[in-house]
C-alpha cells in the first residue's frame, strides 16, 4: 500500500523502503520519513560546505541558510549531526547548542576538546553509537 511518503520516492527507493528491508507496514512511514530527513540533511551539509568553504568568519558560516535549516530540523536530525561531527569535525557546535540547549564543552576548551565533549554527550544520550 502506498502512502504520501513512499509515493514521492523513486521506484528503486520504494523497493528498498518497502520490501528489501522487510519492514512491517506500520513502520514504513517512519522509515521513509527518516530516509527523507537523512537525505535532506546530507544535501544541506554538502551545500553548506560548498558555499562556506572560503569563509573565515564562523558567524557567517552559522548564518548560512543551509546551516539554519539544519537547526530548524530539530532533535530528529541529531543522530545525523553527531555522525557528521564524528566523521568530519566541523563547526557544528553552534547547531548542537541551538537544538539541544546544552553545552557540554568546558569553558575555554579548544575546538578539538569541545568536539570531544559533544561526542561524549552524544554517546551518553544515545545519539551516537
């Protein structure tokens, strides 16, 4: 049975979402929604990196529309954001703070120390394996 989410997917993606993963019908909507969220997140990250690669101002980097959209995606994007931070540390700390309202990094920590503090927090909260 098709729904609003799977209808917008390509035929290949529908096969993956509906049959290859052998997902019960009642979970397919969530699976497809997560797939679309992850896809949007990665597209925004790619655009943000491309558009801000020559910026020297962190303020300008975090004001970029793609970065702001990632923040607007809210808590659901945290697993992808932590995975991104873990694989390719970058200026995601402002987004993490905006989404969670937390700041686990000690005052006056270096960038690398702040990244490690956030990754530990993400593991503790089970956003990151």
